[in-house]
C-alpha cells in the first residue's frame, strides 16, 4: 500500500489548500492508501509526495486539485 504526504507552508496560510487536497485524495483513493498525512513547513513549500517521491511541487506545477489527484493515482 501507499503513503501520501502533503507538506504545506504554515506562514503562507496554505493549510486550507492542504486540507482540500487531502480531502480530494481521500475521496478518490482512500481504499488504495495506507496513510495520507499533513506535514507543516515554511519557506513557501507546498509539496505532495507518494512514498517519498514528489508528484506535485508548487514551485514547478500549477495548483490544480484534480491534477494532483491524477498524479497521485498514477503512483498508486
């Protein structure tokens, strides 16, 4: 099974964004995952990893919840 981590910048106020992504991933893939966790960070970070490998980086990708879910699904 698979572990997903969503790391988000606390000072930037990305918590709601992280919760939206977490909710969307759980809605779509809950039965296929072991864990979806949130990790607090700083310096503008917003990163989604699957088993330690990044599938979304705010600095490299446009923010799209459905796109993030599709990227996670490809790794599951």
